[in-house]
C-alpha cells in the first residue's frame, strides 16, 4: 500500500517542524509548499538528509506549485503571517484572509479529499474562511488550537502538582486566545477533578486561577520571549496528534475548532469544542452541558469568534 501523502501549506517555523515530526513518525510522504522561493525545497532537503541518521522512510519534497499536493490525504495549513510583540491574533485578519483564499482554492483544485487542519491565526475565523473558500465538507476541515491550549494547561498543572504530564488531562472550549474557556471541573489528575484537588489541599483556587490566566496568555508569553515570531514546536506537535488520529482512525477525543451546527446551542460556527477525530474527519462533537458560569464564558468567546467572521465577510464580498 502506498504511504499516505501529507501536504504542508506554509513552510515557515511551524511548517518545517511539522515536516520533521511527520517524517520522524513515518506518518507518510511529505510535500512542503510555500511561496517563499527556495524555502520549501531547502527545508525538505535538510530534513530528508536527517533520514539516514534518524532511520526513517519518508520522501520529502519542497515546492511552490500546488499541482504537487495532488491527492494529499492530509493538508496542514500554516501559510500566512505570525504575530510580533504587541500584535493580537486578530491584527492578522486582513493579511491572512487573502492567504486563505489562495490556499482554499489550491486545496479544492488539487486535494479535495484531504482532511484539512488549519493553524493560521486568527484561528477560528481563518478555519471558517478556509472551509468557505475550499468548499470541502465541513467534517473534513477543522482548526488546531484546543490541543495546544490544553497542552499548555496540562503542562502548567503538572508543574503545580509535581506529577507527570501524562496523568494530567485538561479540557478547554471556545475560541483560541483571550476568550478561551478552560473547564476546571473537567480537568483532572488521574481522574480527580481540579475542584476536588483544591478541597484536598493540593493547590488553591487562586493558584488555579493564575494557571488558567497563564494558559490564556500562553501564546503571548512565547511571542514576548522570542520577539521575532510565535510558538512553533508545541503547535506543530498538536497538529500532528490530530493528523495521526485521522490517518490511523484512532477516534481520539481531542478539542479542536470544528463546525458546530445544532450542538452546544450553536448554529453554523467554527469554534473550539471536544471532538472525536477518526477516518471520517471530525466524526462527532461532544455536546457537553455547561454550568451557568461556563456558559457565560463560552457565549462571550463565541461572540468574539462571530465578530471576526463578520469582519471577514466585510473584507471579502464572496464570503458575505
Ligand atoms: P512563519 O514562520 O512566518 O511561516 C508562515 C509561512 O507562510 C512563511 O514561510 C510564508 O512564506 C508562508 N506564506 C505566506 N503566504 C503564503 C501563501 N499565500 N501560500 C503559501 N505560503 C505562504 O509563521 P509560523 O509558521 O510561525 O506560523 C504560521 C501561522 O500559524 C501564523 O498565522 C501564526 O499566527 C499561526 N499560529 C497558530 C497557532 C494556534 O494555536 C492556532 C499557534 C502558533 C502559530
């Protein structure tokens, strides 16, 4: 059987890391696409040359021609510009919307059966626009944000409790960014929810509140340190987890920006929700019940996403 084909649209910081991870995990052959002359070819060759020492079997190709992504099983989209210090994710909207148009059309023409994972910011609006421009089925287009946000939450919690990250699970909902909704009562250490751990004296509510805030600001913390771009190792790892769930039909329960129409009280919007990812793409959305406070936080997050989608419609008439 031929190896799966993984197309990475955008060969920047995240794109290069995605290619390296996909090759090392032998998820399939990799095509790196970018408009920057020489970049995709250079990164593909560099990673391919790590193959003998690493011992992986995967072909890597760099290109600026959409024809080379033909028949891709998975497309992961990072094309666009990242944040610089002082910029919000929303500042990227106008520039990255134009990029989504080109990418959506390129995928529709060459890889219409692919499972598409968008990473480009502002995430929830860009995945919506990418789906509109590509016309692919909604269940085959989703956005990576929740896996990263919950990974950051899990990392900070593991430091607080001095336990393995493997035993910490976290649950985040809503749009990526400042309005993200970490659900503490569904976040656990080995199945024990955070509110119970507070009662047991393992931590305090103030400490958990501070961790929640650090998680919300997790992207900005890295932007502030790097100064020239945004996070790329953990975002790439998170998207690879989603791609692997699809390629291996793992039915993983992962939070991602998925099309919500008739679930969680939503009518036609991409927003971060718990999903089941398998060979059908986003196969199911976990329609959880929220408390009043959680619902209020979720609603404000949903409103922020709606605002960005409306802004997209204002910029590009074909989306209205
Ligand atoms: P960067 O290293 O700048 O890579 C972006 C690449 O896109 C560059 O190589 C560009 O040449 C390329 N590009 C620009 N326009 C096009 C086009 N029309 N077609 C093909 N390629 C193009 O950025 P990065 O890899 O650090 O980040 C990529 C995106 O991911 C940015 O929008 C970030 O804001 C976003 N991001 C999202 C998350 C989430 O959790 C959602 C996390 C981190 C970064």
